[in-house]
C-alpha cells in the first residue's frame, strides 16, 4: 500500500512541474474519484498519472501537496524502496500464480501429446478332444500259409488266408507333400482371430521315418505260389503309379530249374494285368495300359549283366533275356553287389520332377538259392533302396537252423553229365547275424547232423526285405509242417531239411534285423546274450558219440586196460564242456531280465544241452573209474560188463544236481516254446538219458565155428560184349554250386 503521493511535495523529489501539468493531473484524479474506483486501484492510478505528467528533472511546487502531506512524508522515510513494487500487477503473488499456471498448462499439454495404448486382453484358446469310446477290434493272426503249385486263373494262390495271408506294404515315401493349409477360426469375446497353419512343401524324395517293414518268414512249397503272390504285389503297385520290375537271377547251375519255372510265369503276370484292366473298365475307372508295367532282366554271379537293353513290356523280349542267361561256373554269388548296381541304374525313375510324382515305382525281385557271398555289402544295398523308396523282394530258400551251410540234392541239368543224384554243399544260413545257439556233436561228420528249418531266410537277404518293405519267400518243394521229411523225399535242387515250422508260430521269434553295430550294442547291454554269443562262437564241441559200452572180463589186467582206454575220449571232452558250461552259468544269473522269446529259447536250449552233455560225459568217466576199482558179478558165470544209458546218477551228487538243472531247462523250452525248432531239439535231448548204469551178462569166449553153406543159386553167366553197359557219364567238377 502506497503511503505517499509524489504530487504533494514535488520539490522534495527534485521535480519541476508546470501549472498546466498540475491542472491536468488534478482533473484526471477528480475523474477517477467520481468513478468510485477502489482505493487500491485509485492509488495505483495516482502514481501512473504522476509518472506520466512530471517530466524528468522538473521541480515540483510545494503548494500542490495533499492535505495529509505530513503523514505521507513520514511514511516515505519509514518504508523501503521495494515496497513501491508490491502494489504493481507483477507482485510476488501474481508471479507465483502465473508461474504455477504456466507449469500446469505445460504439464497438461505434455500429457496430451503422448498416446498411451492399452494392451488388449490376451485370451488363450485350448483345443481339446475327448477320447473316443471306440473299441479296437483285435488283430486277426492267421495260423497257416499255403500256396498251391497248380497255376491259377485268378490272382494269388490257394492259401487259406488268400491275399491277406502275408500282406506286405510298400515303403512309405513322400515324393511331394501337397497338404492344403487348414484354417482354424477361433471366436474371442472381444474380437475374432484367424490362425493359419502353413505346411511347407517338400520337393524331391523324402524318406518316411515310419517305414512299413516287410515280411521274412513267408514259406511256400514252390516257385509258382511265390510268383503268384509277387504278381499281386505288382498289381497293387501299378494301381498307385506305373511300375518298373527288375528280375535279378542268380546264374549258378543250381538255379536252372527255377529260372525256367519263372520264365513260364511271365505270361501269367501280364494276363493278370489285362484282367485288372477289364475290371476297371467295367467299374468306370480310367485305365492307362501304356507301359504301365515295364520289365528288366539282370543276371549275376561274380559279375552283373543287364540282359535287356532297356526296360520293356514285350513278353518275347523278356523270355529271350531269361533264356540267354549263361551258367556262372565260378560258384560265387555277389547278390548285394547286383542289387546295389540295379538300384543305382534305375533310381532316376524314383526322383520327382518339380511338383510331380516320381515317374514310376521300382520293384526288385531277386531269385537265388544262397545267402550271397558279399553279405558285408548289405548295408549299402539297403541304404540306397530306402533312400529312393525301392522295394525289394527275394525268392529264396529257408535258412538251416543255426547253420551256415547245408546240402542240396543235385542232379545235373545237362544230360551230358552224370545224372545220379548227389549232395552238394550250398551256403544258405544262418538266419541270424551271429550264431545264437551252441553247436554240440557231429564234430567229425557234419553231414549226418539232422537239418531243420529256422523259419526264416538267410539273415542279410531277409533284412533287406524287412527294411525295404518287401517279402522274403522261403521256397522248399517238400515243406510239410508237423511231420518229418525223409532224405528220399527231397526233390532235385532242394536242400536237405527234415522238419518245417508254421510261419504264424515263428513270427514272434523273428531275428533282430538291425545293423551290425546296433546288434553288438544290444548284446553288450545284456550279460545273458553276451554269454550265449560267446559260447556259440566257440568251435563246435564234440560229445560222447558212440562210446564203448561192452567190456568182457577175460582177466582183471586186461579189463582195467580196456576201461582206461575208453576213459580217454571222455577225458579229452571234459575241459571243453566244463568251460562251455561256465560261460553259460554267468549268463544264467541275468536271465530274469530278458524278455525276448527268441533269446530265452536259445539260451535255455544251449545251456540245457551243454549241461546234459557235460553230465553224460563226466558220469561215463566216473562209472568206468568205478569199474576199474573192481566190481563183483552177481552171477558167478557172468563175465561181461555193459554200461547202458540211464536216468540214474549214482556216482556223484554234484553231477546229479547238474542233471536235474539240465532237465529243468530243457522242459522249460518244450513247455514255453512249442512248435519251434528249440522245442523240437529240447524234446530230442530229453529223450536221451543223461546218466549211465552197469549191467552184467555172459559172453562165450570160445564160440563154435560157423558153417557157411554154398549159395543155393549159382551166379549168372557174364554178359556178352555186345550187351555191356556204356561207360558212365562224367560228373561235373563243381564242389560248390
């Protein structure tokens, strides 16, 4: 608040004021007073008028002073110069107000310039499906497979299960995945969201991880039944796309008969193709017979020969190619080399062209009666066939159980050579990668050991079919399940086998068709399997075969000498049999962990048979030692001791315990694995007594001489020269065919 008016005493401020200026100022003050201005505004107005009217440096007249000049003079002395500014428009309060207002406006403007996006609510969509209450029908297991050797006018053979008996699926190879991208619409309360699942296309050959495995234990009685089934597989392939079939013929001399049989069936294959075409016409389906089935003929032995210049559908060209196969005298069959070369040559048919399917399916059919001399090349052949989706079938022979080779009944197909039946060695086994059964006995005469069917083909060829989705056909003309086949019944070029087994029973005993490294790893992980492989890898261990059983006591010294000589054979066998049983005893401790029926059957049969042979050998030796110590005849006239097989073990309690263990193992095989090769051999072993016993009898040491009467009929006179038989024909000098 101002206390002093400068007009009251201008002289004090050093101002000079004219009369006109004073009058004008007084008039302005009067006008302001008449407007009844507030006191505070009036004071401000006085100051403003004074400031505008008084010129700088002018002297003020003391007569202009107000009535209260004395009070104002007094207040000027007391107040500081700063108090003059307090009454202006820009005092402290006003400045604070303006600053505050400016700050708030700035803040509001700043906040208004920023855009804040609220995050929308995230909804999670869970798609679920309740399990279907659908009962899956059990899989029908066919119990018998039979093929007729009589040619049929319809597809397939006269098997009980018809075409479903041994169904094989082709390899699942996706050449071009053309899946439409499905769109799933999910409605959300606050909006709609469209989710698209895009499936990228795979260009070129793509191997499916879920490959349908093939079949390896399909037994047939003849080539005709196998070819009929192959015809059915080819027709299924043609329904999918045009097909190239390549026949690979083993050119060994033992395959001459089988090649001729297949040659005559080619016409049947193309007739069946025509039947299917007519049927499709009747049903209104499109038909394309333009080279829907092409055929190529290949022969192999030591070398591979492509007998058709290019794949053809001309039946005469196909027959001529088969007729031109020359016999390979080397006796060597490089089966996997041939399969690999054929796959390399025709793999271009299986490569897709852009978005199109492969040009053709490719099916290989190998015809052979051996395992192949290059099984080490099996992995390469399997790899290329799987890579390009090439299916491989084999028309082969059954592998002998646990044996590498057997013998076939050979009759030379060339009439210039001797036509007398002969038995020739041929490599047809084994059915596993490594031997999985202990081989005992027949050490000196391998030919006399009874040969039985393993239920499967040779390991490498069977695995090829299994891995590529094909079928291995075990062809034997004398296949008969449930009864023994005599050697005299064996047909020409067939292997010597005395027993066969039902394929449906053998299915769960299929060997482990895995690569060699994986097989070894599986064996290393199981102490029982490792023990069995180690025992089976030992060289064939002999048994107490035809031991001396009759001892005539002429005098005591001579009897002891003869007994000691008889003991030597048993003494030589004892260390080998003991070592074999020790290895298997370690595996016995871990048998409870094994689940494979094949491995369990093999182990129990091997250990039971080894223990029985050990007890039989050691008890024989112990019984002879007992006789050497002296035995007394019950009847005084008797002079002969005969040791006979018996179930009694009377010489050693340890041997009796081992005999009981052997019987228990063998009985388990018979009871738990009926209808299998293991059960057959276990039953045969159980039929042979394990122990021995002594029996006494009398032998005449001075028998009367025998009178040999002359023959009743005199010998016929010699034939004249013109009736002499011609000289025998020469035998073909082939040891391995």
